C-alpha cells in the first residue's frame, strides 16, 4: 500500500512558505492505519525492545499501539509542566531560541532497549533531545521510527550512530 497517498499537503501552514505534511488524512483511513502499524511492528519485532518512547502530540497516535503490539511499555515525552511526577528534562535548540522536553523519572531504566517513535523527522532536534534523555538514564536506543522523513531537512545528521526508519520519505 502506498501510504504517501494518504498524506495531505497543506501549503503555508503553520506560517507562509511552509508545506505541512498532514497525517490526519491517514488517521481517518483504517486500512492505512493498519498498514502503517503493521510496518512499524515488523521493524520492531525480535529486537528485544522493552520501551517505546514517543513525543507529544502526534507521536502518541502510533507509539502506544506499537508498544502494545510488541509487548513493551510506553513512555510519553511531553512539554514542561504536563507530567504530574518528577521528571528528567532535556533542552534543545530551535531555529530561534530553545525548548525543553520532559519524561517521568524512572520511566526508563538502566538496561532498557528503547524504540523512539514520532510522526515526522524534520530537523532532528526533538529526536536528538529524546535520545539524550533516554541514554542519560542508562538505556540503549535500538532504533528511531518515523512515519515521515523530510529528507531535505537532513534530520538524520543529528542522529548519527542510530538506526533510523521512516515509512514515507519526501
């Protein structure tokens, strides 16, 4: 199945000059969701993954489903102040300024084998921050899986040394 046909291009969103890849058109097509999930599960099976870590908010669409299918725990990564318990924080650079991500302290344990999942790999800053958080807890990042890789933004450059998969490339 060609998953690319389920992605809608929205021009000038969220600001002029940006071509946004809208995955909501994939999410409303059960056959496309099933196919994407099957592909993600196939990429993860047999690798001993113990935790799936996903970033808010669009990483939450497939992350918990993947975790369930491979019998792994799911760990949400959120923006500051959204998680109720003690957190591990990681700051990362944006085009103008910085941002911070958090996950619950203790959600990742030493020796965990982690799959990091998100919807889109763009510049790689968010994924790089999550890799740092996971590795700082003594866990191994087995792979990073994305629905879409915007290859022209070179996000993989920030993730060198890690195995990266994407179901769709632009």
